């Protein structure tokens, strides 16, 4: 069906939305597009297959099939593209049924039957009569105050066009025609739009408003809405796979999408200190093991073996888990007269992040004291040593396999920035004795997971931070996790490419000052 717009014909083409399948089960044939389910008749399979194979105009089908089309469009199963003559103007792409839970119980209406109330459907499309919303749209002035929602984001589409989406909308809109960009930018503008007619502009404005991409009036009257920033809500919903969210290759979850692009995800930036070497060339002169727990004399400039903790002593002396949990506090202030020792630091690192390979059904994977999604362990620890008895100030990478520190060389200015940022962020009275930077080597994880990779990194960070808290408490040390620090200082020290490795968490560590702050998050 179509409508005339001056001399150009305005019409709509339809196809089945991505990710929808048809299956036969108890009760007959159903369309399934998580989280929505809709029963259809056997006689409708040919129509569904046609819509899955490409775009079609409604008039290609019989009156009975057009009634089914109307119901499918109303309930968000169809992607609709509006054309103005030979020009595709925009595409409305539903994520879910506009009516929400009404379409998720398997009891959706058959063959486009009218809504229960007999009125217009929430999706904004026609109901049982099979009418076309292109014909039904009224050419009215833009609503006063119409504008894009603050939750709407716009991104470029490969091949041209702009894609508008929102975590609060039930559909996305892709704008194809340059003239439609003005409608997208300002849905309330009362001006002509070059290149597209008034009816096409009115249809786009209508679909922006009814989908939730554009709004009128105040959005944040309720605190449940106002509390969310646009980026937080989009991150939450996309990383949970809500409303059809997909990853970079169109999937979600452990799809191993990047396997063909993978080089060596275990690679890490080399130490930048002149003469930095391996454990074989270590000049520390420390033999691993309980007898070498005194770490005095470690020198910067080469990789240095750390002493292994005496695990028998640890097991005998450690308090019980419940006692540690009850005693755990965020300790911000360290005892300047009693700095943490290199031996204590070595024990802490070993107990938190020592790494060994272990066999799995998927091959050898690293094993640590804390769990990691997929058994991949993309997190790394860096030590910014400020006041450590037996260890020169500087920044070191902790090699969990070799239980050693790899110096990155002195970047005193960047280290001061990090330490001062930690003091300021935590409200501590002085710089921490040790600042631990937790980085993620993104390529280890992101080639496997789509859509939820960064959320998984943050979950892994959470269990590592809790492990740090418990180990610090058991050892009688003071620890405190931070919300942020100085984001670019790590790159200045390490030379790491932030798209491959960057800081995702920070943790202060040191001896406990006699009078220390715990704060409200103790």
C-alpha cells in the first residue's frame, strides 16, 4: 500500500526482524524471537518464510495475509522501511513487542485479531483491518517540545546512514535519506525537509515518538528514571542481552567471533626499563621458597624473583574465614613509621594472583585464587611501590606464573600523579605505601565474548578485589579499593595501547596506621 506525496509515492516494505525463527511444538507452530513468542497457523508459514527471505510490500499478499501482517507489525515482529519514491527514507527495527509482556506469554492474537480494547494498538500500527500506517498517518504539526530522548544515542551505519537507539525504546530507527537527518536531529522543527516530502517526514516523526526515541515533556519526573545516566542504562541492558542486544559480529555471549582475527592474545607490552630481563637473568639473588622470605635488597632494573610464602605457616596462622569476613575494612591510612615489607608484598601477590596452568576440556587454562569468566584470566597486576621496605620505588608488573616483579622503569612524575590521585580519591591523609593497578588485556577475552565482554571484566575485577581485601585482612594489612585514579598515567609509564590493555581497577595496600579511617563503606 502507498500514499501519494506530491508526485512521489510514499510506501512501506516489510521483512521479519532479525533473530526470529519458526518452530513446531506443543500447541502448534510458533514464532520465537527472544523474549517474545507468537503462535501462527500452518497456513501462515509461507508468508513468514517470504518475510524472512527479503522485503515485501503489503499489497503483494492476500487480504487474509494482510490481516496477519497487521498483527505482526503491531506486535513488533516486522522491520518496516518507508520509501519516498525511489528513496529509502528510514527503517523502523523493533527489538521487542511494543506491548511488552502481552507478547511473551504465548497467547498473542492470531491472524491480526483486534486488540482486547478494540482500539489502536500500542505499537502504533493498524490492527485487524490490515490497514497500512503509511496511509493512516495524519499530516499534523510537530508536537510542541518534541525532541530526542536524553537516552537516545546515534551511531554511523557502515555503508551510510545513522542508527538511533535507546535502552528505553522498543525499536531502533536507521535514517537513510540525507533529508531525514533534519527530522532526526530536531523532531519538533516546523520546517520543510529537503529531499523528502512532508508525509515521509511526518511518518519518521511519528515513529520516533511512538518508539520512545523522541519525547515530549519532562522525562525525569520520576527518580527511577532520573537516577540513570544514558551510558549506564545502555551498558546495563546491552551487557545483559536485553531487547535484542548483540555484539560486534551480530551475536551475544561466547561466540568466539574473533578467532579468525586472533594473533596472540597473551602478548603484553614489554618492560620499558633499560636492561629489563627475565627471571633467568635476575640479579636479585633470591631463591624461591620459605627460606628466602626476607626480600631486602631487591633492585630495580631487572626482573626479580620473589620469595614464596611458607604456606604451612600461613595455614597455621591465618584466622578463620568468617573472622576475616567480619574484620574486613577499607583502610585508607598507612603507618609511615612502619612500611610494608617486600616479603609481605610478595606473599600478598602470591596469595591473590599466583598463576598456574591446569587442563580443561578446552585445553590448558590459567588458574588463580579467584574465579575468572571462561577460565581466561585477562586481569593483570602492576605494583606502584612508594614506601616498601626492601623494594626500590617504581612501577612493576607482577608475573603470576614466575612469581616475580618486572620493572617498567621509573616514570616518577606519572607515579606521583597516580599516588596523589589515589590519596585524593580515597580521602587518605598521605600517599599509599603501595598502589596496585589492575589492568585488563582485552584481547584475551573479547575475541571470545560478544556484547558482555566488558561487563564480564568488571565482574572478574570484583572477585579479585574481594580476594585482595580478604588476603590483606588475614595478613593484618590495610587495603582499600578505589573507584578511579589517573586514567592516562598508566599509559605514560607502560607505553601500553589502551585499546589492548588499560587500567580497570585500583587497590591501595600498606600497614595499618594506629589511627586510620574506614569511612562509611567499611
